[in-house]
C-alpha cells in the first residue's frame, strides 16, 4: 500500500466530525528529564516535546520532572507516560531515569498498581523496572540508529499468515477506537486480504526518524511460524502483542504490547515501539495521519486509567467550508489558526483567528486542490481538503 503524499492528501475527507473531551485534570503524568514543559520544548527532543505539549495542553495531564520523583505522591496518578525518542536509542538514554532512587520509586509505584505507557525507546524501560527477567543490556530488542526512507507507514492488528487458519487479531480492542483505518482512506486498496484485521496509517512516507524498539518475543521451542508462541509468551510474562507492522506474516515481535499484572507487579503497562510512531515527522509537510497517533495515545492512556471520573464528551457538529468571493469561510468560531498546504506539501499561507472569522483570503492561490489545517484553542488539529 505505497502512496505518495499527493495521493494521501487528495484522499483526505472534505468534512470531519470530532469530539472534545471536557473533564477535570486527568489522573496521568508525563515523566520527563526536563524541568518543565517549556524546558522540554526549548531544549528537548522534538518528538518528546510534541508529545509532552499534546499531553498537557490537549489531553489534560500533569508534567512530572524526574527531579521531583522523590517529593511527589505517585499514587495520585493512574498512569505515567514515559516517552523516549532519541537518535541512537540507548546510547543516548537519559541517565536520570536509571538512578537507583528513581528506579526504586517507579518500581514501587508499578508494584502497587500504578500503570505505565512506555513509547519508542522507553519500551525497554519495562525490563529496568524488573517486570521482565532479562537484563537491561542484554534484552532481546530491535532498535534503529537514525533516519531512513519509510514507505511502510502502517500498522496491523493481525498476527499470522493468510494461508493458515491459526491467526490472532485484536481489531476490536479499545486501543483502536476512533482511529481512521486504511480502508476508509484507500478503499479496497487498504484491505490486506485478512479478516478480521484493521490496518492503520500513522505517518506519511518519506525520510523519517525510524526509531523502532520492541521485544522480538523469542521463546525457546517456538519459531516465528508457531501459533503457540504467543500463548507461551502470555504464560511466561502475561504479555499480549496487540499490533505489528503491516505485512508481517508471522508471530515475530510485539511492537505494541499489553502487559497484565503478574507476580509482585499489580500495575499494567502498554508498550509502543513502532518506528512509525513519531510525534513530529521532521518535515514541512503536514502528517495527514497525526490524528491516529494522538487517538492511539489517548486510547492507551485511557485504557490504563488516565481519564478522570465523570468525563463528558461535547460533540461538535461537522466542520464545513463555503467559498465566496475568493474567501473560505469555516463554520464555528473556535479555531485559533489555520495553514494552507498545496499538494506537494508546501506551506502556502498562514492565518490567525481574526482572519479565519472574516474569511480566509485565497485570491492569490493558483487553481488547484489544497489542504486546510485548522487548529483549535486547545491545540487540536483538523484537516479539510478544498479546491479552488
């Protein structure tokens, strides 16, 4: 299912419907080696900074510096998210996270029923917490060393081979609720021939930070074609692989996994080690599938108990566009900024809230098809296609 960016944008929906979560502060924390969200944004990794900003400003969680671990009551948080997404993986892993006092506090939190979301290189942190028996240095894991050309930008909820009847699929897991699957975007071309199975795009293809990191799930006595391998994994580690890269036809690895309570560890964990799970795709081209990354993360946090009780959903009606006298009018007045991209992904215009309210002037745009990116006050993005 290789598509260039032009084809991806041409297939964007003309109108969208979205839901805004209205609630008290989430019982969730974003753990960072930086002293504040601003410090992370100014001095941290671009993906970690983007993830942290979304978590605090959109999801509504708390920013938790590692330096405050010893003075913070961790039991107030249902889930702690650790995102580590850095060039050269564990040769650049934050030393502050391996300090004995930090590990002791976080391990105690985990054993007492606290939950973790561990993404990218933080996937391997679960072994440092003692949940996995192998050592941190020797853990059987695959990790990248930098950038590469990414074309397979999809994940699938299916494990096994099309030609066999012994398959595993978690297509209906709440982790995937609300994600836009490939069939909705590409039609029949988004179907990989296996049912039930959902295939989800997360990032536009191109030169990307391919920071994958996940357990290869090697089990003694079971090769990658053996259906019993995953049952043996659960028996040994209480872990369930939930998704893998699109096109994988066996029981090789666990790029997304759910770790149930086991032994002394009464908390749960979700680990996401997909290379295509990248919060900032390092390009002026807008990621048309950013919604899937955000929704996947939101679902994972909520599955782990991050959503506060009493949360309500305010459903906002479909966004629609109208064009008059070379101006675009957007229904609703909650948009704070807008950007227009052409079909090559080039930014062709930026507009503030006043310009949106009075109509976005497209007089100088050549005829063609464009993508309008709208951003709300709480930093949520919505993308609409229009033709001039």
